[in-house]
C-alpha cells in the first residue's frame, strides 16, 4: 500500500482546503458600547490602590462585575484578572504551591495550564485523558500521585466537565488542592452545579474567542475567602500592608499586575447577561 500523498500539502504548493478566512463575529451590542462610553466619560479607567481599602479590590465596575459573576455561578467570591493565563498563575500561587511541588494536570490543553505551574518553580505532571471527553482520567491521576504531589489542575474541554466527583474524591483522599480550568466551559453544568465551582478554585477566560469576552481577561471563582484574598494579593503586586487586616500568613508573596480595568469590566457586566444566549446559540449550531 502506497503512503504517498495524492498531491503536495498546501504549505508546499498544493491545493488549499480553505480558500478564505474564517468569518469574524461581533457579539458586542449597543449595551456594551453604552457601558464602555459611560466609563470613558467618568474618567475612571482604573482604580486600584496597594493598601488594604475598598480600592485595593479595584474600581466600581471591577467590583460590580465580580459580584455579578459570584451571583451567576453561585460562589462566595469572584476575582477578575487581565487574562486567564494570569488567572492560572494566581490560582496556583494562591493554593500554596511551592518550588519542587508536583501538580498533576492534562496534556490536552493550552500551554498556559502547564506554564502556570512552572511559574512557581513547581513541576507539572501529565496524566492521561479520557477518550470520550478528552478531560483528565481520574484513574491516571491517582496512578501519578507521589509524595511530592500537592494539587490537581483539571481542564474542561469543549464545554464538557471533567469527572469532578472522582477528582474531588481523589483530592480529599490524598489531601490535595483542586483547580478547575474551565476556559472552554463557562456555564457548563456538572450534576446541577456550574463547572469551576466544585474545585477549590475554578475559572474562565474572557478572551475574544470564548463564549463571552472583554477582549482579554479572566474570572476566578472560589468559596474559600483565604484563597480569594491571596489571589487578590497576587493580582495587585502583593504590596498590601497585611498587618492592616491582622493576617500575617499572607506576607512574603510575590505579586504581579494582573488587574483588569474598568472598561473591560463594564463590558463584562453586559456580556455576562448574554452568556446563556451565547451557549444556546452554540448548541443550535452544533446540533
């Protein structure tokens, strides 16, 4: 049987399968335009301070968007960041991963899932994925646990949630933290609960190609106040005077500028209202 191609690949001068660019779409409407315009007219495009005060958590639109996300997904806290890559870095740092720790994750994902672990000088350990969902296989996760394992970083693929019951049971059995990367699954449900809300930390991308977007950005969700505070510190340089709150164990952190601005959050507030509609539209297109 010959293995020769009938014609050269397009990159080598052969015929092109796709002859025109993929169509671009614009999910933004008059509501987003008006929201962004109002922020510009206010003159407050960003409003973060380094010390512990209301503005340590950002300006009015940042906080409004976070409250809306927390309410939508049914969690105690939501934290905005300037990209989901930043969100992964903040999540891994906030759960206490240290140099040399191992974090079990998926090989079927964007590079940021693994590089967020490497950012903290920790070691990504790749487990196998399930053939039907392409999400982490819990059996492979458990096989890869060592004395150095500290967390599991699960990745939801194409709107499908990983087997969270099994992953949560493994995390509990081995005293591990669980992060859920739901960049491709905002609004997805697992046994009646939103994807991302069954882990210690979950989160979503607000990149242009996702269900809803603010250009760039990300949302972290958690029911753990301490993890939320750590993520806020990492987002905002970690320069806050921790003594102001009497929380000494949040010191000695390395922070960044992962802050999302007022315009993006104003757009995000309006986009969030359209999430269910966007999901329904994609489901119809895929049917």
